[in-house]
């Protein structure tokens, strides 16, 4: 009996590598004041709407900011971004 080959889809591989976020300080990464504020708000569990109210901006802007911020720090999601912030901010 032959087993079917498993294909690996890199777009759906959600394996998180701890060394990429929060394992070490990243002194060469510069975050703006706004990015730092967003990370701190995410860290206390604020929703996009709550972040938007706090920053006096639209929810859409916050969504865009968070997406860019996640890419910038290499975090796959908000939880990992909050953990990264705890180590690096």
C-alpha cells in the first residue's frame, strides 16, 4: 500500500520559530513612537477599535499599522507581537 505524498504549502505553514520573535533584543530595529504605542496597547489586550480611539484615528488605519508592524518585527500574530514587545520595549 502506497501512502500519498504530503504537500507542504508554505502559505499555510503557521509554525512559529521562537528565535524570530522575542528571543533576543533587537537594538538595530527602530520603531516609531506610534508603533511602540500600538504594541503596548496590543499587549494589554486592546482591540483595533480601542487602539483607534486611543490614537484618534480610524480602525482601518490601525489595521494597516498593525499588519505592517507585525511584518516589521517578524511576528505572525498579535500575541507574538505582544510577547516581542515585552522583551524588546
